[in-house]
C-alpha cells in the first residue's frame, strides 16, 4: 500500500490518505498546518471553531505518530498558542525531544508581548531507537566586514573551522517575507529550514511525509537531499504548483558525496559526522591553530572547483 504513494503528491484529505498508510512505515513526518487565523488559502477556510480545530488537529497528529517508524521523528510547526495544545496530544503517544524556537521577529504592536518566534515541536516514536545527527551552521559574521561577531572567549584554537553545533533556537534562517519570493500560498517556509530538519533526522533514501504540503517546500527539500517523499494537500491548485516545481528539482545538494544544505550558494547546514570527509573540500591552512578565526572572512563555495575557501586569512 505504501509504495504507490512514494515520491507522489496526492490531492485529498490528509486524514483519509494517512489512514491508508501502514503503521511504522515513514521515517519522519512534518506538518505545517493551517493556523486557524483566518488566512486566505485558495480552497480552504482557516476559521474553524476553537474546539473543532483542536479535535481535527488531534486526529492528524495521531495519524502522523502512528505511521512514523520507531526510529523516526515527528515535527509540527505552528505558533506557540497552538503548540501548547499539540504538546498535550503528543505527550500521550510519543516522547518529547525539543521545542525548537525559530526566530521570526516582527514589529511590536504595543498591546502585548510581540510574538517573535514560530515553534517546531520535535517528538520521537522511541527515544532508544531514534535516528538523530548533530548539525552545524556557519559562524555568525558582521554583515559589513564579514568578520566573526564572537571571539569565543579567546579559545580560537578550539574553534570549529566551519561553525558551532546548532541549539534549539534557530536565528540564522529567515522567513520568506516578500511577495516576489512567495508562491500563491499564505504560509510558505524556507527550503533550507526543512533541509536542516531532514539532515538532522534522516539518511539518504528515507521517507519524508508532509500532510499539508502546500506548494511543496518539504518535498522539494527531500528531493534535493535524495530522500523519498509523500506530499498531501487538499487543494488542487497547490498540488499543481508543487508538481511543476518538483519537475525542475534535482538531487544535487551535496559536496563530493556529502549532503549539505545551501542557501544563496553558501552552505547553511552540515552534519557533524560528515565534517571529516567534508574538510577535504576546504582549503584549510596547516598552521590552523595560529589563525585568528575572528579575522577570517566568509567561507566561499567555488562552483567551478567544488571547494570551500577561506578568505582574508590573517596570522
């Protein structure tokens, strides 16, 4: 039954479709559901009554957990208000791992504390068997001079050449704000956000399922990283947009044989276990311990040589 859905985008009610997917058969599930904030979707009214909305959410959350493998992970993205209820549902049938705070600041309105992050609930089916990889992101740099913003307490010899391990607060991935970058969808996520989640929790050829695929961010990220995917959405227009976009996507988000996430031709995310192999593609000086990494400019990726190069090294 599962094979007919692999690498497919399915139009339909996610509850009905997921009922046809066997228990313990998908490596990760990711959901970015309607927020019930009266947003204008093409063929869906985002204005359910409070308890009706929560009961509906409980149903698809239970289905997500049911179809996830014991080694797998469950991710749910939303505003904090709804995630507090989702956590209650998930605590009954899965194991909490993290609340990831994705920094998304907006201008304060003055009437309350202005929401400044989206949350991603990260639950697992079996904490003893769960598949997880530590990931790294590039060191933060000055926008004008490109030098590192932090001197790490003078411990430059211990500074990782690429960047630090990620925490549960993600401040380096920005929202898609401008209409020229958006599809015709009110809640579009950045592809490199999903690539980070996929790199963190899957291997090549694993299966990624999104029950609210919208215009395809999750499945595009999965295809770029050579994971298999299943996308579901109730809206025919969004399904067609996703299929058109997928047709132009190739599985080439890698350096050598290492899968990485790129953003604007620069590496956004790597897995820590891949650094030994990935380092072979860096031009790293032999006297690396004597280098002041706070004075090294941005690491550039050369498309021609497929090498990562340090710039403006000062000993």
